[in-house]
């Protein structure tokens, strides 16, 4: 088995033609084979030869441009490009390993036709076959937002074969930022934003940033290739950025007061995508688990919860949801749920428009100015069961209310738009501070005048 | 405990300097603390207002306001310990001893209020005789006890928490979150806005408007 990888790496046709491949192993790596090991190698080679012989049978027909009429009236191609297939990593995998329903004597014919509703349905069914060999990747995929969407019945969410042609899989290194494939197939706008960003440009320019060779991230570096996650939830995005920009806290600490809090509350893109539209995003946070609260399977969509609250006479604002959600938890125990607020950029596209360091926002006044908060959009978001964030607009005043002191207890923005009750109290205090001296002075003058008149 | 009865007060000794008809009421550490504190409070109120209503007055940049507020805060905190150290390690602590007899306290406080509300205008003498070991009238006494031992420390603590939110994350959470800490800090700031104005005005209620100010610089007060 020591050499099985080396043998399988040889293009299938060469492996069939000759056993000389084994003699190409560098001298330094050659080891003495025991008779038992030689027998194992011989058996493996024999099994491979049998598989390829069987595949040859399939390819005799399927190398041609054949199609099948599906139930939905569309045609599905049955063609497998022989050369591409045999030279791919799957070249030594027998066809029936995946197409197990079509083994010997089970091949559909005109009399024993297999009905396929649609190509999508067939692909969803076939997706399971990848797990046989790629168990780890498949498990990662099952935990992804893509898989969750497929489970919800999405007809667009990608399956394994959407990114990896099963009959001509290519190596991971062939996924390049310049093309953006396969992600760009679905996320074109986001990829275009990425391409124009400091990250995309660096990659296009040979991964050179400030005369240094730095590996610039591509989609999968941040989002992962199989366990694809929605980075907009909580502070996942920040953790992702810091994974490469390790000294980010140190650099900000040199000029930014309360660096830790800023990095906690303000998403990186808010300052580093300077032209992106910003929002205050309030989300429900599970304090016990230490993660943003996720909707459970069977939960009413948050809009419906809002409508229900409004129907019961509630205001439908996020504080009401907090109250409604705060009363229970999955196991029936009182839930420790609070609202947290973060500054985010408006969209996924904006989150990818990262500019160079010199363009980043560095003036306090860009956020800390009177009435600034009033101009910002406020959204309320929840994590859906599939892991994606769902946001909807909320009243802009919601962060400035007295109730917010308790409900959004971890968020305070200096100079933004302080709550009005405190403003009134300040004016009152100022008025008292001015009126008491003036009043006392005037009273004294009046008494003195009165007494002076009395003396006369 | 020292008696608050003027007749039982310690007689001026070598430590308490006298100058003709004046008593040495405020020793140097108290005067230094008072005036540094006064400057600090004014600076903190101005920069605090600038921070809270950012750029409303366009006096300085937000960054300068934050930095000034932080530095002045630390100076005021350090200065507080000058005050605390002096009173803890000298027998002058008696000036802050509370009047525990409530009837006596309210009686004196009422007389003091009557004085400020009426007597002062017709040239009456203050019912409280200022002495080195009993310099505060009942109203000053209760006000300064609350301010120096409760309000000011709370302001320091909440300010310190907001100076480095991350470092003080746990105590902030214990107090109910950043918004709560900020609200407490702002409420005390609001109180100090009127307190500072009224305090300055009352400082001008001496025999001449400048009398008490001069006294707070020299340490000597007229016997009255």
C-alpha cells in the first residue's frame, strides 16, 4: 500500500499499458519489497486494471454526445469526455462506484427505463455518492450554508458537482481569483467588488503588496471552500480578518482610544471600505452560549413574529422582540438573551470593497458627530436556521431611547445622538445653575430695597 | 470624636496660624487640592460636553477632547488622593464628621437655610461659626460628604471604566452594561454642571464678592 498513491497518480492509460511506472520511483526512495508487499501491489494493480477495463465499456457509448429526456421535458447530457475523465483524479475510479444504480445487468434500456424528474433532482441524489470517498469534505459541506439551502429545497444552492465536475475534477490550485470561478457563477457582484478591492488587485498583480510578496486572500480563504459560512454573523468576519492581519490590535492601539471596544463593535469594513453605506445592526444575542441567537427549525420567520407582536398591540420594535424572546428558551429555562448592536456595512458587496490602508477612515468625526446616528439606517437581524443573516429595517430612534440603556446595554456611541431625557436633564441643570444665582441675587436686592424703604 | 460645639473647640495652637482677627482654616494641601480640582472640574465639564455633543461648539477636535478629558481625569483622580490623604492623616478629619443627632442637624440646617434665604440679605451673621476643626455648616457638611465620598468616587469609577471598556468588561457587565455606566457618568456630570455654577456663586457671598475666593487662596478666613 506504500506505493498505491504513486501508482494511482499515473494516468490510467499509462498504467494499463505498462508496469514500468514503478521503476520510475527515484533510486533514493526505492526500498526492498518483501514478497507479501509485492503481492499486495500486484493485486491493487490488477484491481485497477479491471476497473479501467469496465470503465472502457461504459465510455464506449458515453463518450458520444448522448442525451436523456427527463420528466420536466428537458434533456440531460449523458456524455463523458473520455480523455478529460481518464486524465482526471477520478480517472481510476470505476463508473459504478458513483453510478451504483447502473451496474452490470442493471443498465437501463428502452424496456427498463429509469425516470428522472429533473437534472437538479438527479444531481441532488447523486451528491451523496461523493461522501463514499470524500467523507471529510462532505461532512464540512453538510455544515455549510450551501448545504442548508439545498436542504430547504433551494434549486440554486450549489452541490458538489456545481463546483467540481465529477467527470473532470481539477486540482484546488486551479481555482484562481482572476477568474473567480466557481464562486462567481452565483456571487458575481460580490466577486466584482472583491476584484476591485485591495485584496483582488493584489492577487491580480501577482500578490504584491507594498513591494512585498504577500498571499492575498481568495474567496475560500475567508469563507472556506466546503464549510462555507456567512461571515456577517457576529464577529466571525473580524476573526477572519485578524487571522491574517495579526497585529491589527497593536496598530489601532497606537491612535484609537478603546481599541478593543471599537474592534468589537465596528466591523472592519466600516472603516476599510470607506465608500460603503453603513448601518447599525441590532441582533439577538444568546448570553449563555455566547453566540448570536439563531432561529430554530420551525420558528416563525422574524417578520411574522413582529407582525404577531404588532397584532397584540406591541410596537413591533426590536425591544419588543427581545421581550418576547427573552421569556423562554429551547429547554424551557429562562433565556438569557439580550440585544447587541454593531456597526456594519450595508451589504455583502460593500463588505468586499476593502480599500488600501491610506483610504481607510481615520477621523473620529466620521462617526462621532451630533445627529450622525440619526442619519444611519438601523437594522435588526437574526441568524436563520440555515446560518445566514436576515436583516430588516428598524426605527432609527431605537438606539436613543431610554429603554435602550437596558436592552442594548453594551452599545454606546460617544457624541452620536444621546438620549433625549438626559439632554433635557442637562438643560434643566444648566437652567438651575443659572437661575439660582440670579434668583438669589435678585431676591437679596429686593429685600434690601424693601428694607431701605422701610427705614425711610 | 471632636465636639462640634464651638465652645469646646480646640484653641488655636502653633499649628493653626492666626493672623489678627483671622483664623487659618484651609491649610496648603486643601487649597492646592481645591483649586486644582476646580480647574479640573471646569476642564472635564467642557471637554465632557464636547465629547457628548461632539463638535457642537467646534472648540477642538473630538480626538483632542477625548485625550484632554482622559489626562485631566487622571490628574483629578490623583488630586483626590491629596485631599483624602490630608484628611485621613491629619486631625482635620473632624470637619467631615457628620452630625449624628438628627434633631440637632435639622435644627442647624434650617437655621442655615433661613440665613441664606433671608438673614444674609439684611447683614445677619451666619449661624455657623467657621473654625479650623468645624469649618462646614450643616448644609455644606452633608453636601460635601455625599459628593466627596460617594458621587466623586462613582464618577471616577465609571469614567475609568469607559476609559478602557475592554479592560473593565467584567465590572461594566456587573453594573448593567456600557450604556448604564455611561448614563450614571452623564447624570453625575449633569449634577456637577449646576453644582459648579451654584458653588461659584455662593463663593461670592462673603462680606465682599472676592472675600471667600481670597480666603481660599490664603487659607485665612475672617472670624464671623
